[in-house]
């Protein structure tokens, strides 16, 4: 749980730095929710989206941006967003957390632009990786 707290603190700090309140979800390597925070002015409609992004990043073991690129018509993952009761997200903002070659979880953020969501999620991942050194 300490790792999730570290990740959350880094995400919140980055969201504050870019002045965008976020919904932030952290999942374990199976996509199960470990921690969630909705900042004061984050969108209520983005709660499930942040959780979906985090689930996708950890379960699929790739960023939601990468997943989005291969899930358009004619690509190999087309329609994936309808699987797992619609929990898969194909919008940027979900980032997997790897320790070496092993997946340990995912971070998903929503309420900003897809690029802002991804920047905030990546800040959490970067803080976690820095703590391993």
C-alpha cells in the first residue's frame, strides 16, 4: 500500500502542477483497484474512465495510448473496448507499471485532455520507479 500511496502523491502533485484536478486510479497487476482519489474539481463522469484506463494498463500490459492505436477498424484489437464488461479503455491516460520485466500494476487518470491524463499517470509511474533505485 505504501507504493500506491507514493504513486498517488506523485500523480496529485503533477495534476496540481499542471492545474488540472484529476480522477486517479491505481490497480494491481490483475487490474484490481488498489487506490482511487477524486480531486476536488475532477469530473464525476471521469471516475469510471480513470478506473478503466488503469485496468487496461495493468491487464493488457501496455499504455492505453498504445492500445488505442491498434484498436481502430482494421487493426488487430478492434472492438477490445467492449470486452470485460466495457472496462477496457483505448484513450490515452493509462500507463502500466513495470518493475524490470514484471508488471506490478497500472495508473489511470482522467479529467484533463488525453495528453494531460497521460502526463499525470506517468508522473506516478516515474516516482515508483525512482523509489526502486
